[in-house]
C-alpha cells in the first residue's frame, strides 16, 4: 500500500490555505498601516514638543527656518513621516500655510511670522488617518 496524500487532498489543503491567507492578509496590512500611523503621530508630538521648548526659550518666538535650529539642542534630527501611500520622508516644507502645505508627504511647518498659522507643524499629506481624522489636525 502506498503512503502519502492524494492529489485531491493536496488541492483541498492548498485551497484552505489560500482561503485563510486571503482572509488574514488584509487585516495584517491594516495593522501595519496603523503601526506606521502611530509611529508618525508619536514623531509629530516629539517635533511639536521641540518647537514648544524652542518657543519657551526664545521669548515666545517660533523658529523661522526649516527647523534646523532645533537640532541638536531640542531634537536629535527631524524624523521621517511614514504615511501609507507616501514614501517615508523627513523633508520639511516651509513658508506660509499655503506654501508649506504641498500635500507631497513629509512634514509642513509654517515659518512665516505674518501668517496666522505661524508655528504650526503637521504631516504634509491630503489624506485621513485610519480613524477618519485629517492629518493636518492631529
């Protein structure tokens, strides 16, 4: 008598594996994207804290550069923003709100003292996170 699996048994097993993979892969991808979002939100808070520390030590004035004045005293480096659909990017777009908000990924910082949004730092994307909040209002 031969030992082993028949072709039918192997095909059924492969079908079950494909079905399980098809059911779990989207959940796994969603978890990876949520982890990226959480990491980016944490980095957003870190940079905002560094900007607040700078503000406190400079008589209520925000940085007017591309945030390079924060390095290394307030923050080691500008971290990468990791948002699903955009490549990881640590670039900081600056200027007025309209100039800084290019929606190209990375970060945006309003460094123009005449702009009412002066000092705002946010993720430079035109998307919502997994909770439906727009990235600019995090």
